């Protein structure tokens, strides 16, 4: 007979403090049976339910390392997944109308208009720079089409002091914080005005001033780093948190699980925002994991979590705003799963019509467009007009055309910048590498770009 017997028990928790200060929609998804936080201590840490077990059993409770546990004589395995899926928090219906009895964090006219304007700006920038790449003027690009709301609404809910560790589909967060269209374009062209000195691929943005860590290509590497950044904020007593983004594909990486456990154990004030856009690079979610999406993983690690409609700007704003409060006030991590859809190809190196039907893409692009949905709500409040729309779109396109002209004329970084900024004093091995490179260029000058200063 198997020696592993799983008892039937129930943990009763009462979140007295947070019930008074935070919207109730977030509390339903909390889970941490052995919480160390004063405001979430269990009133009854363990209760054996007599009517849930049959036959002879013992009500003996033993304090094992990690907490008390009761025993039962019935062998009962935990099932792989609940039949009923975790519900998705929503505020606006598909037509941009408030749902009855909606529970959400209010936003002002000024914030709402800026949110919509930045969504349109992000859309336009993606459209123009994607075409620029197709023309061969930049080497690579990827868009945020279909995920504009997750970008902008989450950024609007955060403080400028919060540290952002992005994946690569969050330029809208940087846009919200004040990164200009010209700065975006300079980075994509890799010229001397690029903060990365042309050493990164296009769309690998970064800004120390705006607390936005530079994008790195390998997925999920930023997640454990975000936990470390959050823990440092906690040690310094800062009223800020770290916020990190990832896609559903990243949750299949070991870094995701290491980060979640690290954050839970260290009580790090970090908000994980996962854009579950259904397809990762080209793998559908049903082939990525057997569990109910991503939000349920928070239970395994003892953190809080919520599933939100990632195409609903008010829901995303409210969830992130509240998650930030929890992270900072409670000094605990929070996981947000934002259900959305990647309308564009994964990148300019991808053709998504090879692995998903075109009519599915068109449906999400036209019928479930998150920007149009938020626009209807803003218009319904009398905050936006057709005239505003025309002026915004034409103005952004003009700015982008001008920014591209400026970036193309700007000089490329010199060769020596390939070896700078690694060490305070450049070591001999890097000097040797530079010497060998220059010798190669002298032998094969036609193979080296003529617009890069030597």
C-alpha cells in the first residue's frame, strides 16, 4: 500500500485588514495557507471536516516543519485540476459598456484620455516601424497589436518610482513614462543617439531615467532579476515595487518558477504580469500546460493572484493598481494573468498564418479590438470626439515620419563602442579582440559597413 496519504483539510483565512482598504474583487484569488503576514493570519489554521471522510480516521494533528497537518484513514489524492476554471475579472463588456455592479478603481478624464491616446500612438508606431523593417531599413521588429491595453493600462496604474523589468512586448509602458517617439526610432536604427549605442537588436529599449530595465532577448531571464530588485526596494524601505512582464510561453521556463518561489519565500514586493496571449511564439496554450492557465500557479507558491480580461482597460488598470498596493503594503508578490490575444505575428521573423487560421486573427483584430473597446467607453463619457481622433492619428504619423528621417541621417556608433562600458579599465583580452577585428576589416573592407566610423 502506498505510504503517501493526503489528508482532507480546509484552511480558513480572514483578510480583515485588506477588506477595509482594497477592492473585494482581488481577495477571492488570494491563497497562502502558512502566511507570515499579520493582516492575513488564519483565524482557524486547520479544521478537519468529519463529514468529508469515511471509515476510521484520526483527528490527531502534528506540527510538521512548515505547519500543522491532520491525518485521515482515507487515501485521497489531490485531483489534477478543478473542473471549473478560475473566473476572469472584467469591468467593460465587449461594447465598452460598464457591467452592472462593476467593482473597479476610478480613473479621471485626464488619465483616461492619455491612456487612449497612448494606445493609438503605440498602434501607429507599430504599424509604421513594421513597414520600415519590411523595407529593409531596420533589421528586426515586433508589435504589441492586440495587447495595447495590457501595456498602457498597467503602466497608468503604476508609480514612476516602480521599477519595470519588461520582456519585449511592453514598449507602451515606456511610452507612458515619457520615452519619446524619436527615442524609440533612434534605438531601432541603432545610431549614436541610441542609449544602447547600437549594441542591441531593435525594440530592445531601456532607460535608467524612467526606471525601465533594458530588454534582453532570452525569455524569462528578467523574472528572477525582478525579485532581486523588489527585495532591494524592501530592504531600502522604499514605497515602490518591482513590476515584471512575461508571456505565457515564459511560464514554461525554469526562471518563472524560480522567481515565483524566490518572491514568495522572501516576501518580495513584486508584481508579475503575464500576458497570456494564447500562442507564445507558435505553441497554443493547450500544448503548453495542463493546468488552468497561469493564475492557478500562484497557489502552489503561496502568493496572491488574479485572472483579468487583458482587453479590458478598466479591469487591467484596477487589478494592477490594487496589486501594487498589496505588494507594497503587505510586502508580498502578486501574480496577474491577463487574458489577451496576439494579433500580430510574433515578430518580423514569423508568419503566424502558418500555425493559426487567418479568420481567427481577423476576428480578434476587428471584433475584439481592445483599443476600440476602450474608445467607446471614453466616447460614452463625452471625453473624445471624431475631431480629436483625426488630429491624434495624423499628428502621430507625422512625428514618426520625421523621427525616421532624423534617425536615418544620424551617425552610427564608432567601432570602439563595441568594447566600451564592460570594465572600468579595458582588460588586455578586449584590446586584443579589437586589434584582431581591425586587422580583419583592413583585409576585407568591402565586407564591413561603410557608415560605421572606425
